[in-house]
C-alpha cells in the first residue's frame, strides 16, 4: 500500500504587517520545510483590510514563493 502524499497548510493572519512580511514569509516557509520535508507546503496569508502596503508586499512575495496564496477582505 502506498502512503498518500502529505500536505501541510498554514494560515497566517495579516493586518498592517508590510514591514515584517519580507522576513516572516521566507522564515515560515523554511521552518515548514524543515518540519515536514516531504510534505507539500501551502501558506495562506489572510489580509483583513490592511491599510498599509501589506497587499502589495504579499503580491510580490507570492510571485517569488508559489507556496504562498493570498486572500484579501
């Protein structure tokens, strides 16, 4: 019997975090890869109406990290 591939999905709330996102996203993805090296990793950033540049920062990061998915409200 073959084991199914594992999928690790993380959800990160974001509200006015533009300054910290460029450091946080790569760090979270690296920690997830270290913890679950064989798993497929998905990081979902939920921007709950940030008024700073969080949306633009997340868009740039999502272009660099295909594991990052962004939801905005």
